[in-house]
């Protein structure tokens, strides 16, 4: 079903606090983007490689993170080599790959709930402008619950579409799907109101 | 004066359901069009639909909730991508633009609420779902990859035909949903103060007879044969 990209483990990186990891990621990625030099990229590569090793991520995991980038990296590298020089190509591509890898490492070593808790804490100051962090948390939980419901609805509507003999029509799928989604939402809203969420 | 009205439990439920819808539209194997041959990502379609159906406020919130779930590690983007790494990649500009695009589409649709002329719906989708999204997405690619703006813009050309088709489909689907589920088209929360009430249209009567869902399905079947209207 719906599984997070989190990979369970007991490494120091897994045990570190989510807020610390996010802060380190923000500082590191910003520094790398700010510097844009070969030494900075080398240092960044060492740090990220060490972190990946400490977290015990296999080489395959690294490849899976970078795979969606491969064509972009190739194009950018080619472009930079043609118009600028190879050094800039190396720096730009490495910065991109390192930032993606480091960010992926944070989500791979941190439970989703911990990240959501950090988000809820970050939202506290927004109380003043009318954002209620508890309601945001409720909203996220409701969404997580709604995903399997929506998957069920898609399967149902898809069957209905096939039974009616219009498999190719996107409209015959989406209109009933959206109407059922809205109806589900209305029922859910009434259930929430009945439990006093509006009070 | 406080600009933000309080979110009712119905608002929360609608936002959560649409965020989940956008998520499901991108899950692998969830949706294949044209007889299981061409897998296309329908997530930008979900962005347009969220704005057009829920209005700017709830539409943008639904997309934002979806992006938060992606950021905390659910592999919900098309191709099973997810986690913070996505936001460090070249397409971050597109992702940031999504909630804005949904808001713009919704605001444009609401400007003519409760009417929904098809041409206006398509225009709203094109402006919100394409102009706004490209306006942030293309500079995003340029900055993240260090290429000039023109090269980044050229890379976006491949999305044009698909996105145009999605803008059209989203408008047709929105019109069908509003007919099949009139409650959503009669929402009181508008930009305009006092909306003209929907005048009795023949389709409304039919929708009441057969129940909302059946009306929508009959309707979609009829138009599904030709594809467009």
C-alpha cells in the first residue's frame, strides 16, 4: 500500500533528532549552492559519502536516488562543457546530485511522524496569523486516511467504466471519481462536525 | 480585519480528500489511459481540478497538503518519487508553483461563479495550471542546473501538448462534476458578494431525478464516445 521512503535502522543518523538533521541539511545545501566551487563540492561529497556510510545505506539506494536525475545531469554537463568549461559542469552537477542525495538521506533515516512533529512545531508561530497547528495535523492525518479510500474509489469507478464499455474515456473515469470523492468528503465533514471539530 | 475565515470541518474534509486524490492520481499503476498503453501522469490535472472545483483557498490548501506529505517522505509524485530530495532537485520550481497555480485557477473560476462557461474554464486552467506553473518552474530549472533561461524554457516545450490537453479535460470534467453534484457549484464562499442564483437548467432537473452520481455517469458516457464536446 502506501509506504514511506523511510528505511528502518539503528545508526547514529537514524537516532539523531529530526530537527537537527533538517537544520544540517538546510545549512549544508545552502552553503553548497552559495559557494559553487570545486573545493566546496569536494568537502560536500566527503560529508555526504560519510553520512551515507554511517546510515548504512547500500549502493543501490544511492543509485535509486540519482537515477531520476541522470538525463538532466547528462544534459546539463554537456551544455556546461560546451558553453563554459568542465569545472563549472562538475560543480553544477555535483551540487545538484549532493543536495538531492543529502535530502533523500534525511527522509530515509527519519520516521514520517517525526518530520510531521517538526512541521507542527514550526507552525506554532503562525498561530498569530490564524493558522491552527492542531488543525493542520488533523488535516494531514485525514489525508493519509483518505488515500486508501481514494484508491478503492478509483478501482470501483474503473470497473464501472469497463462494464459500460468506455475504457478509453478519461471523462467517464474522472467525473464519477470526483463526484464520489466529493460525496466522501461531505460524509467525512459531517462526521467531523458531529464529533465537535467545528466547535 | 481578519482576512482568513475559519475552516469548517467540511472544508477540512474537502481539502483532505482532494489532497488524497492528487496523490492517488500519481501512484504507479493507478491510472492508465488509452487502453493500458500510455501511462501519463495526471497530477497536474489534479492541480487544475482542485482549484476549479474547490475554489482558490481550499484548492491551494489541498495541493499544499499533498506537497507536505511528499516532503515528509511519501513517494507520491509520479514515478514513485518522494522525500525531501525532490525539493532539492531541478523540478522544485514546478512543485512550488502548483499551489499558486491551483489558487489562480480557482480565483479565475470564482470570478464568474456560479457560472462555468467551458471556454472560461479552459482559460482558467491554462493560466493557473500552465502560465503560473511554467513561470516558476522554468526559472527553477535554470537556477538549479545553471543553464540559461532560454535552454530551460526549451526543455519545457515537451510538456506543452500534454498540459493543453489536460487543461481541456479538466474543464470538461469540472463542468460535468458541477452538473452531477450541484452542491459544489452553489457554494456561498465566493469572491463576489451576492452571486446570481443558478437558473433552472434542464440538466439540473435530470441530476435531481437520477441522483447526482448516476447523472454524472450518464453524462460522461454520452460525451465519452466523442471525447470532446
